[in-house]
C-alpha cells in the first residue's frame, strides 16, 4: 500500500528494539500496520526532502517535522534551531535526552497516550537497551565478552550483512524473546563470526595507537584490514579517560569518541556537542562524525583528542 507507514530506525540494538516496540504498539493500539527500514547519518545530506510524499516515523534518530511519529533521546537530535523550534511534545512525538536509550521512552509514551501495555518481553529488551546504548555494563569484561542473549544479539549486529538482514531481525524482535532471538541459527552464526572479529580486533588494536597522553588515547584504525572493537581502548588501557579514533565504514571514514565508563574523567566534556561542530552528534559521553575523507577524519580526530587533553589539563 502506497500510504503504509514506514518506521525508520537507527541501525543498532537500541534503534532496532525501538522500531519493533513502536511497530507493535501502533498495531495494537492504533491499528497501524507499519513496515520498517534502517537509517544512518549519510541520509541527512538532504534532510528537508527525506521521504518526500511518503508516510514515515523515525526512532532513535534526528527530528524531522514531517515524521508522523518520532522518538529520540539524543541531545544533538535537532539539526538546526528552526527544527528545534518546530518540536512540541504531543501524542506522536517524544524527546527525552535523559533517557539512557530510546525503547523505554516509547513504552512510557505508548502507555500514557495510547493505552498500550507492554509484556515482559519488551520490558526486558528496554532494560538491556539501556545497558547497551549507555554502556552500563558492570565492567569491561562484560562489555567485550558478555554472553547474555541481548549482548549476543548486539554483538551479532556488528556483522550485519545488509539492510534486509537488519529488517529481518526487527521482525523477529516484534515476536521473539531475547533468548529465542539469540538462539536463531542466523543470529547465532553472526554472533560466532562477530566473536572471531572481536578476538582479532583485540589483537590488532595495540599497534593502532598514535598517542596516549594526559588521559586521552588517539588511535588510527582506518585500514580496512583492521577489525574494530568498541571497547578495545579501555580493555587495553583501563587508565585512560577518553579514546578518540578513526575507523572505516561502508560510506567512508568515521571519527569515534568515547568516555571510559569504568574510569570517568574528573571533568566531563560533552562529546556530542563537540561532534556536532564536525557534522556529527551523540551523547555527553559518546559521539561520532563522518568527515568527507581520510585526511579530514585524521585531522578531526587529532583536534578532538587535543581538545579533550586541554579540558583535562585545565581541570588539573
């Protein structure tokens, strides 16, 4: 159907659970039979014309004034002051930058405005979304080697082959428990492959370190032969406060920056706001940006690392 609503979700565990939760809540409470599709930062280049003439919802991603339903928790969600002014909370839109992840705020909103009552399945997914998206793991060992169903699924998503596979996982999330989903053959195979990649990434990380100074580590893992592990800097260097790195993506190169969850800095810098200046975004403790090419990515990462060192030195 041409007028069928499509839910666009950020392609990570938090965003995919958000899509599944919203799809089920809309179908159950409002009779809306939605589809879904992933979205990423490269699609912001012509944001005013995004899905022009189509019905859509957006979860765990930037605000769009034409979205029929929109939910997000990122403090950098508004791409301009005009868009910020266009937002008013209502029965279809909700923004809460204090929420560790997006699914809990969708569940609260759906209960308060649409009378939707969740089951233990979605409550469990929301619980783990907070842990995964806000890096609330009990320690770095759980973050890197955690074997709980939600963490197996999140790990499997790091080797997602294409958008069709991601959409299939969202469909399973609308029906499965986390345990059932983690046991699916396709997810288990992806988890096994992702675990091998993790082990290789941990081995490959030490030579990528460009500098480690004043509590800030700067690494360059831009080579496509180097595997990526998000928490490798803190696994190998638990004494640092921040890690800034360059990594490859399907679209080019990405600058990633994160605060050490297990050794927080004495003074916190809002990483998401820094990344906004480079065309990206994020949260206070983690963020990213996609510079146009590798030299720009390296310059950006070096500049951000220097900014963080300066902030820590001023505090000292």
